[in-house]
C-alpha cells in the first residue's frame, strides 16, 4: 500500500506527488490522463515566472518533475469508486475501471473539472481558435477585438465585465429572458458602454473561415428567427463541472455544485482523505492555484501520517 496516493495527474496531482515524494514516503499517482486540462490548452501566460509556455510542454514538464522522484505513475487509470477505511487511521481503497484497486493510508483527490460545452456545430472545431473558456487565461489574446460571452450567470457576467476592460466590444448572450447573476454584477455590467446584452437567445452555431472564428449564429427564442453576429472570440461560460461523479456514492462531503469540500489543510470530511485543485470548493480555477493547493494537500497528508 501507498502512504499517499494521488488520484488525478493534472497540476494539483503532480504538485502533490512532488511534495509527498520529497518527504520520502511511498507515493503514487493514478490518473486517467496525466497532464489533465493543461493538455487541452494552447498558450499559457499566467504561470508566474514562466512568461509563455504551451499546454503539452507544461504537461511534459510536470511529468518530468514528478519522475525526478520515486513515484509510481499509473496513467490511463480511471477511478470509479472510493471505499474509505472503516476505522480511523486505516487504509482507503480506490477501485478503477480497469478492475484494479489500490490502497493507501492517505489520498489526495485531484480529478479536476471540465468546462460545460454548448455542443453546437463549430465549437469543437474552433476551440483555441477563437472559442475560449477561461477569461483569466485567454482574455488578453482578444485585446481590441469583438467577443461574445455565452451565459448570463455569475461567471458569464463576471467574464463580460472583465473582458470589457480589454476588448473592443462584448456581447453577452443569455438563453433565458433574464440574467441570473447577482444584482451588483448586473448593475456593473449595465454601466459599461461597450457591452451589449441579448436575452432569450440560443446559440446555434460557431462560424469560422476554416482557420478562426468569424462570428456566431443564434436563435431569437421568442420569434424563432436566426441572427448572426460578426466577432473574433467566443467565451463559453455555462458552467464548470467537477469530476466527482465517481464519488457520488461515497460518504465524502460535496457542495451543491458537486465540488469536494476541504478545510484549510486540504482535508475532506473523511480523515486522511485530502483533495486539491479544480475539483474542490476553492474558488478561481487556475494552474498556479492548483499547484499550490496540491502542494498544501500533500503537506496536509504528511502531517496526518506522522500524527497517526
Ligand atoms: P485537471 O487539470 O483537470 O486534472 C485532473 C486530472 O484528473 C487529470 O489527470 C484527469 O485525467 C484525472 N481524472 C479525472 N477524473 C478521473 C478519474 N475518475 N480517475 C482518475 N483520474 C481522473 N489555467 C491557467 O492558470 N492558465 C491558463 O492559461 C489556462 N488555460 C486553460 C485553457 C483551457 C482550454 C482549459 C480547459 C483550462 C485552462 N486553465 C488555465 C485552467 C487549468 O487548466 C486548471 O485550473 C488546472 O488544470 C486544474 O488542475 P487540476 O490538477 O486541479 O485538474
């Protein structure tokens, strides 16, 4: 059995593995896809001290760093069930889709999250070619251009406010007849001169010229009429879904949105089981934050091990 086992090999799981291994404890990482969301990212310009890198390059660097230490990396392993130790201080078990199962005294759950997609034609084709999901990451790429934000909840309205300071024009598109964001955000949005809001609209297609986004088509729901907008960027803000489906039957405490609830040391509601990164309730899902949270969870796990 492992002293500590990370489930997930994105920035959070990788950082946790490095921190744990440096304590000389038996460390493993089991991940469906080592690298995580970073593998789907093009330019990364907010990893402090690295002015510019690319997703696959960063994923390779994460793996290389983990491999500097004695860490068992088990790639292509999808966890399907968590069986916590029945008594405190015992071993927790994780079962995988492959039929394998692993035991460890402590776990760091770092299975990340995924952006909810619109599922319309052109969205996948133009991902990273105008279709974006993270305003903190990709906003500056659209400086002086026209963008749309899809979704009028808190994250959509926050994104529109954020982008309005960078880009030429923002069009926010909401499916319902009203925005769902908090009042203060809606007021702030309404005060901005370069933001237009279209409500009751269903985005039906991302348009492009084969290389990049050139616009989008939406249906005005009341009339059924199709309309198009010419623009260079589309930020999809219709939700971030934590990868916790596999924990739904476990006793681990999740928030209303399905995120794992953690304390200041990264520990979940079950002693000895920690969590880090986009899968937790910690706000602002970013690489630097996941790296920090992963490191903290590993130190939390080590602390737990020496006390039990
Ligand atoms: P993830 O990266 O999601 O990794 C999760 C890991 O868990 C993966 O290894 C996955 O395979 C594994 N996993 C999932 N489910 C299971 C399971 N059941 N069993 C086993 N393993 C499982 N952030 C920035 O800071 N800067 C950027 O420029 C930036 N750009 C982005 C661009 C895009 C297109 C996307 C999608 C995200 C971007 N982000 C960016 C966000 C950043 O990628 C995430 O915040 C970060 O990757 C979170 O790390 P994580 O380790 O928590 O989760």
